[in-house]
C-alpha cells in the first residue's frame, strides 16, 4: 500500500514537471516571436520610405493606404 501511494505521488510530480516544462517552452516561443516582431516593426519605422503623414492630406493618404487591415496605417512620402 505504501509503495502504491509513493508511486502515485511520484507520477503526479512527474506530470506536474512535464506541464511546467511545456509552459516554459510556450513562454520561450512567445518571447522569441515578440522579439522578432519588434525588430521587424522597428525596421519598418526606421525606413526612409515610410513616414506618417502630417499635413492636410493625411486623411486622404491614409484612406488610400494599401494596408486596410491595420488600425495604424503607414504611408509612403516623396522626399
């Protein structure tokens, strides 16, 4: 009986450890994805071809922007 109880405790501990390792992997993957997306966004925002319009034509340019799926739209400006 004692052996059975010890076996059950060890088995539940190993399941808990596996679950924690799974969560740790998910957190690690999310962190990597966040870093990649942050780098891509910074690359886009630092690009010389992309700027946010700051004049009377801003609303018109935003409406013509090809990125209709996004709330924040980036527009190309001629320099």
